């Protein structure tokens, strides 16, 4: 894998990630960040440790398999998503935790040489009813390859501190 780029592709938040709070996540806002190129070596290394299916670990066997070649594990793709998400999207000062993700899908395989970026859309942001110092942000995340094809989708949940409660 190559080192991720450190910039937004298009519009970015008005507030830098080091000063971003719940209030900065405005429903309907979309941001794109990237990219990371997934190499054959990275696919083999990740799969050798975490997902030892032949379609991820053995280029010769994968060539005769259902995808006609080596593909990255979906969990590898999710890890690339998380790297870009943590580096560019989720607050460095207000993030408390994530209670989970919903609707994880891998609609297309990732192949050696694919460059991945993420597109995030704030679905909703609501203050907590029980803890007024925080809120819950739901974000639709798409991982896109270099052709703009979607290779992963999910909805992320993040608990974030509120600026006006600090």
C-alpha cells in the first residue's frame, strides 16, 4: 500500500480536524478524501495474516477462481477505509467512540493497483438526550476505486463531543 494522501478531493470542512466538534458535521454535507493504492504485496500480506482464502492469498489459484484473479479481502478494503476516515474525517479532539456500523457491503472487488478514496456524506447529527455534552453522527461512507466505482459502502456511527458544552 502507498501512503495515503493528506488532502480533500474537493470541498472540505471549514474547521480543521484538530478543532472539529459535533456541530461541524452538518447533515447533507459530502466530503471526499484519498487515495491509497492497494498493491499485490499488501493484499498478500493482509490476507496471509487475516483472511487466508485462496482468492486473497494465491494468485495462481485466484486466476481460476470466481473473480478471475487476485482480489483484496473485504476486511482489507474496510481497513483502508478506516485509515482514510480516521486521517481526514473523524474529529481528533471530539471523537468519543463508535457504537458500530450498519449496512456494510462490498459491491465490487478491489484488485492489485486499485487506488481507493472515500466519499463521506453526513446522514444525520442529533444531540444525545441523556448526555448533553455529546451527539451522534451517522455518516454514509463509500469507498471508490480510481474509476469512481463503488467497492465498499457502510453507515458509520460516531459519538462526538459538542463544542457548546465544553
